[in-house]
């Protein structure tokens, strides 16, 4: 038996998604308009939920907080995906009130096999992808649904968010 070198394969484009955490609707609306200008129209698939499983952002944003999940119609190349996180960080800075952000934007992408989130924070399970950005496989697809990893944030492991990303995956696959 012979073992040869692996062959690199052109990667399929991915379905760009974003989570917006905010207190005030006007801040979310402004950020969402900018995202649409930058990345194109949205799929008619969105979900807004209370952001109440952690108090992590309360000091910066106040409370109560909401999370809106969106996805874009256009597919994106993984080759330059780290640039999108840098751009969303710049967008967050545009909407600061003094030193505090008014919206948190977490981009990521969906493939047939996983949900990947992009972050500036390193950790044991995150992979550096360049330009000061790390990627985290947050959900994996198996037996007809997405599932959380042990490190998945509790809100991303919730049935509501898993259901949302199952729908995004269906749209991505053309179903």
C-alpha cells in the first residue's frame, strides 16, 4: 500500500452569517444597514432572541440585550474570511458611544458540516487563520442536525439557535 501526499482541493464558498448583540434597535438597524452595503442583501431568514444567558456584555452595553442572527444571500470565499472579522470590528468602532460599543458583531459561516465563528481571542480550541483572527468550529452537523461541542457557548447550544443554523444550512444547500 502506498501513501502519497494529500491533494489540495478548491474550497466551496460558504454562507456568511452574523450575530448582532445590542440594546437599542437604532444601533442594530444602523449596523445592519452597513453590513448589507458591505456584503449584500440578507436572506429572509433571521432570528431575534433575548441575550440573557450571560451578563458578559452588561457592563458595556447595559441591559436588557438582544441578539439578532442574520445571513447573507451571497456566498463567500473562505480565502479572505478573516478580513470580514476585521471589517466588523471597524464597524463596531464606528458605533461606539464614548469608549463603549453599542453593537457587537460576530461574523461566521455555515457549511454543510459546521458553523464556524470568527474571533480575535485565542483559546485552546481556536485556530489562527491570519490577520490576527481565529476561527472556532462552534457547531457540527451530524444525524440531521447541528450539535454543540463541549466548548460551544451555551446560547449557541440552545435549541432556538441550533434550529436557526439548521435552516441556514438548508438554504445554503439549496433546500
